[in-house]
C-alpha cells in the first residue's frame, strides 16, 4: 500500500465564528474505536473535528508551571477564541511566544472542551498552526465564514440533516442567533475602515499566505 493510501485524510477545518464555537460544548465520536476522531457539534447543525478562524490576537500568556504552556486570546467580530499550545504543539507554541499583540492571526486547530468545578463546559482550541496574516485576509475570512454560517442555518430544518437533529436534542439554542451574528459581522465589515491595527496604511502588509 502506498504512503498516500495508508495515511488517513485530514478532516475539513470548519469556518466558525467565536459566538457559535463557544456554544459548541457537546462532543461525540462516530465509532467505538478508541482512536476515533472526536467531533464538536456546532449549534447550526454541523460536526467539527477541526476549525479554521481568523482574528486579532489581543493577549498571550505563558500559563505553564513546569514547562511553557501558552494561552492566546483571539477576537473576531462576534466574540473570543482561546487557544492553548504547549510541548505537544511546538510550532504553535513557538508562534505564540514570538508574536506581539495586537496582531491578525489565522488559526487551524482542534476543538477542546473541559468542565469547570461548577459544571460549566468551556470550549477552546488546540492549535495545529498559527499564521500571522493581514487585514485583507481577516476581512475575507469574515465574509466567507458569514456565508457558511448562513448556509448552515438555512439547511437546519432540512429533512435528513442528522447533525441538526443532534443539535436540537443537545442544545436549547436558536440557530437564527448565529445568522444574526453573521449578518452583524458583515455589516461591521462594510462599515469598517480595513486595517485598524495599522498606524499608517502604507505600513500594513498586503500579501496573505497561500491557501488562507
């Protein structure tokens, strides 16, 4: 068997806004295999083993005790993502160490949930990659993520949408809330002036990484 045939394909990274992602506290697997991928259930009716988001890194902190363990706070138009990277995510941890907030970043990673002492489920991201990007890339991500979110909401009541059925069972949440957040993000994009991080537009980068 060739290497390409024996290597499992990666799951698609879902574009999702922070407001929806932070409500995606229910996780599941689709088989009993102990190595089966774990999915977060998005409230708009989609499974997500990996996510892709772009936002502004506003804070970073090494919260490790015996070893480096970086926490990053990344803001999009709808809310805040928290990412955590340590020795098992060396590239992402190194990037967080080197970045100076505020900075636009694109993140691909896996959802992670944990329960607090009071029973609240918190959702964060274990990053596979963190890439510094420009305002154009951030704006394009907002526009495309809004489109994907609105599409998921439109398909929520479709017969045969098994993940929407799961979302109705697991969450007491109205998917229209996330459509409203997506539309608001688009409005903010239309009303914004582009790169709010740049003191001088001439100083802002114009090239975005391939594939983002």
